[in-house]
C-alpha cells in the first residue's frame, strides 16, 4: 500500500518513509507513526509523518500494524 492517502495512515502503523536528506537516493527508513503532519487528504509524494523516534518524512509504503514487543 502506498502512502498518498491520509485516511490509510494512523498512529501506531509501521511504515517506510523517505527522509528529506534521502529524497535524491530514495533510501527508505522504517519506523512507527507517531503523528501525521500533512493536513490534506492526499499528497502525490506521500503523507508527511513523524515517527516515534522523532524522524520526519513522507510515507512510501505502509507495512501494517506495529510489531508487538515480546512478552
């Protein structure tokens, strides 16, 4: 699933994003969505999000629910 629809992305989802400094290379960074930063319903380059570790980028792939920590 691509990340151009805001309605597809929720906090807690695991996603691949492209950071600003990686836009030329297209290098992906995986993380868990903390908050959505793009206000519009769609964006052609991906919805901008902040990950739980503080990194900000545009969603390229939605992986799914965040992995549960081992009990």
